[in-house]
């Protein structure tokens, strides 16, 4: 008998988790869109845009391992409350600089760096929190629901960002963004977990080494991370730097917001499909579908018109979601819970480490070789990296485990001490 998709919502802790993540993702959908056009309005330079968005990614790379270590030692819900509050303050500062007319590329890059540091600390805590809020038999549905509801926040954020930037300006969009992060911090206050989920210790290097051993012990883990080192770098340059510039010259800023919203709509459908379609070789299917992620780059490079781009973004959203749910379930079923956040931090470090390079190099590449050639080259890299990973017998052969018992002391209540995608 298939477990209903909405079954995890019976758990108090899980409801608080998805509320916080959905609000945070709503804000995270508004932020890069509004920031990109704030830089475009300020200088109109692809190089400046790459520097500003790249600064955030550099901070992510530098502090992810620290975030994973903290998440395995401290209450994760407390970490998330603090980081979302800090994100609200940094976004409020960015909004003030834009609205009051004192914004500059160095200032925006600096604030972006701080915001990226905050995000790096929160990401491992959020990624590793799901299995502690639901019983193990509900893990696949819980991951699908987390992503489904988070993507609901993203689609609302992308749609709202396009309207706000077009009609009110990027400054007001960023101001509203700060309020969303504050609301996420309040939602995370409702998560209470047993003290036993913390990992005490005072040897940071030894703990990081233990996480590294878990990470490299399974070739399917580090191969997929290498794949996404390339995929994420290409997407960061194509969709965060070149995409807004193509939109400004062709179908407009509102159209670009619509394209991002349509991609998230595809993710919504993908989340529903992932909750019901759970093949035994879930990871293999998810990795193979990442080839579809090349379609938006081909659409932007070949025919920079809105309708073909919308179709490509929708299909890419579906494909990415199949992979994301498969990846989370694979890690959560195979990595010991007390080391999961550290493995997630190595996963995120590897996946994000080349993003600043993709963002900073996209502008110069597009100016020297042409936007179309840069986008086509990126699409080829996505397809090639995915094909190589599919050659791995571990990626092809990893199968779902039959869930037994529960994780994180069950999930029926919100009592107990504090603790914490």
C-alpha cells in the first residue's frame, strides 16, 4: 500500500520545518532576481554582475564545512533561527543601499559575501534535519514534501520578484525579502528535538576528518558531487549572469521572472511525481534525468524567445526535482545520522566550489566568445558530466532500503529539548 504524500504533515516538528524552509525559499527566490537587476541598473556590466553574485558563492564555499560541523554538534533549529535572522538583516541593508541611493558594486559584493556566509552555516543544518522530524517509513514522502512546499515558496517568490522589480524596483523587492527571512526564523522556533541528536565534542579537525572518511568511503557520493561541481557552475553562469542580460535585450524582466517561476512550477510537479514514483534504482534515474538541465541553455542560446524557454525551464524543473529527492533519500538511508550533516557539508562544498568561477567567468566569456557559444558550451558540459557519472556501477546499482523503525525518536510531538536540509 502506498503511503499518502501528505502523511508527514501529521508530525508537529515536520510542519514547523517545512514552514520555515518554504518561507526561506520564498525569500531566496526574490533575492538573486532583485539583486541581479539592482546591479544591471547600477552599472549594466556583466562583469560587475558576476562579481556581486560570485561573492556570495565564495562565502558559501569557505564556510560550508564549518556549518556541517556545527549542525552535528549544536541544536539545528537554533542554528536556523540565528541564520535566518542574520539573512533578514543583511537583505535589509542591501535594500536600504539601493533605495537610498548609496549602493555600489563593492558594497553589494560585501553584503552578498556576508549573506553567503550565513547561508553556508544554515544549509547543512536544514538538509540533515528532515530525518529527525519523521518516522523512517515516511522519509521519501517527507523529502518530496519538503521540496514540494519549498518550491511553492520559490514559485511565489520568482513570480513576485518579477512583478516587484518591474513595477516597484529592486530596492522594494529586497526590502520585502528581508521580512520573509524573519518569518522563517520565527517558524523554526517551533522545532523541538531530543538532546540526543547533538554530537558533543571539542575537536573540530577530528570531526571534519570523520565526515571526510564517510564522504569518500562511497564512490557514488563523491562521483555525483563531482558531476554537480560542473552542473552547478555552468548553471550559475548561465542562469544568474547571462540569463538576465539576454532577458533585458529580448523578452524583458517580467518574462525572465516568469521563466524562473515556470521552472519552479516544473519542480512542483516533479515533487509530486517523486513522492509516487520511487524506483528501486532511484539514484540512477535521478542522475540520468539531469541531462534535461541542458535544455534552458539551448533555448536561451538558440532562440531567445519566451515560449521555448518556458517549455525548457518547466522540463528542467521536473528533472531536477527527481534527482534532488533521490539524492536526499540515498544519503539519509546510507549515512549514519550523527555524521549526516558533515557529509552534507562536503557534498555542498564540492557542489558549490566551482560556482564562483562559473559566475565570474560567464560575463567575460559571453563578451569575448558570444552569449550563444557560451550557453551551448555549458549545455555540452552538463550532458558530458552526467554521461560520465552514469558509467559508475555504484551509481547504477544503488537500491532503496526497506525502512524499518523510526528516525530521531519518532515524530509525533514537539516536546523535548531543542535540536535540529
